[in-house]
C-alpha cells in the first residue's frame, strides 16, 4: 500500500511539473458520494444470494462509493500510458479504513494496425464499455453484467481493438486475459473476450459480445471424478440516442456453465448445464439543459431451470438528475430490488432512497 501512495505522489509531481504541456500529461477522475437510507428490508435478506441492494432496514449515512484518480501520459504520437487508482466504500484495510487499489495500468499502442490499437496491462474488458457509456449514469449503478459479477470490468492481459468512428462502420475488440479482474493471477486458466460493434448511425448502435472462461475441473458429486466447469457468456446491447440529450438502451446476456446444475438432495445427483439469463432496459431524457429523468429495470435469473426457485431478481433504479455544472450532478434516486418466492417463503423488497453527488475532474 505504501508503494502505491509513493508512486501516486511521484506521478502527481511529474504531472504538475509538466502542467504547461497539457498535451502530454493529463490528470482526471470521478467521485461518487451518497446520502442513503434503507427504507425497507426483509429480515431474512442475509440468507439470500445475489443481493444487489443489501444492508439492514433503517441503516443510513453518508458514503464515498467511488473515487478515481487517473494519470494519462502521451509518450509519443503512437504510445500512451495510463495509471489509475480506485477507492470505494466496499474495499477496506484490516483496520477498517477505506483503502486504495490499482484499477488500470496499461500501455496503448496507437495505429499498431491501420485503424487499430493494442493494449497491454491491466485494462477494461470488452463486456460492457459500450452499454455503460450509453447508460451514462454509472454513478447511480453498474450495468447488469458488472453488477451481477458475470464479467469483471478489468483484467490483466492484451487486447486489440479498432477505432473506426464513421457511421455505418464496424468495430472489433479482442482480448486475452487472466480472468482475475485486478487481482494477481493465481492459476493457469485464462479468458478469451470478443465483441463486434456496429455503429449504424451516429444515434444507433448494436454490440454483440462473447467470452470463454477456462476454469479448473470440478469434482463430480456422484463419483468424485473431474468434470468440465468452463463458463461461456454471450451478450447483446442495442442503444439509440444522443449522449447528454436522450437515450434508450437494451442489454441482455446468456451464461452457460458446464456441469453447473445439480438436482436432487441426495446422491446420485442429476447433473447438467446451468443457464443464467439477464436483461436490462434503461432510458434517460433531458427535460431542461441541466435536468434529466433516468430509469432502469433489470431482470436477473442465475439459473433458469424450473426446479430452482428463489433466485430470480428484479431490480429498478429511478432518479432525477440536476447538473449545476457540466462536471457536477446532484441526483435524488431510489433503488428497488425484489426477490422470487422460495417454496412457501416470500420476501419483502429492498428499497433504498439516496441523494447522489457526482463530480468529474
């Protein structure tokens, strides 16, 4: 941790010394601060899995949900280096204090091929960058695949992506990574990512996504023998709109886990492939130059087999955003998550009211 702070200080000092040459070095970042109040919760909420809106009923307070510090340095016309740190309320040191972690460290090689760039290092994955940009309200919530942990937002690896901007063009993004997010690698298994984006017009885009996560074998619960346990994810995003004006987006994914389904309470168990499904629909519209309404609905079922009950989740986000400055937003918002009935047990929905302050610099 000490080394991270020392490196940050060095980079900051370097950037300040080069302040007169802003074309080479840039500092930027974001800050999310909330006041939240958990208006309603089920007493059995802690027994449920895949809960996005947790915490106890009545719990409230101020929180720093996210801080980014980003240093970008143009090394030449073709090479750029990025160093990014992140702090959030969910990541704490052993003493309980908020801590800082590496978020991105990569080298970008521009024009390595005509219209393409090469990235090496800890970098974004291809899964939901387009949908997150279209959603435009990451400060309220992650997009569905990020929120539900289907694909990590960062990975250590190498990627090649195109940069065509002309309407009607296709862009590709290929990546080979550790599948360890921003944690150190601990095994030999890797992940292959790919997406293809069609920018039909300046307002309309379609993105097709897929990845293959290699994993170690799982033990067959009936025989103890090793069996495949790899995971495949396919996704699709469609967006129509103009950034900072209006937007309508639909994002969905389908997850396949080999031998991830186990039926029965005693051996011999019936084994099969587990299928997960998610769908997210969002929209926002500005009613004034600096005032907008935003809403979103997510459907998430990590196991669509009819014999599995109690795991389906419905999630909603509503907000009214006011921008007193182009780099500042104040957004009263409400988060609602409901839970599928399990056997004879029903669950009260989780409802949280917040006021979120967003700053970019």
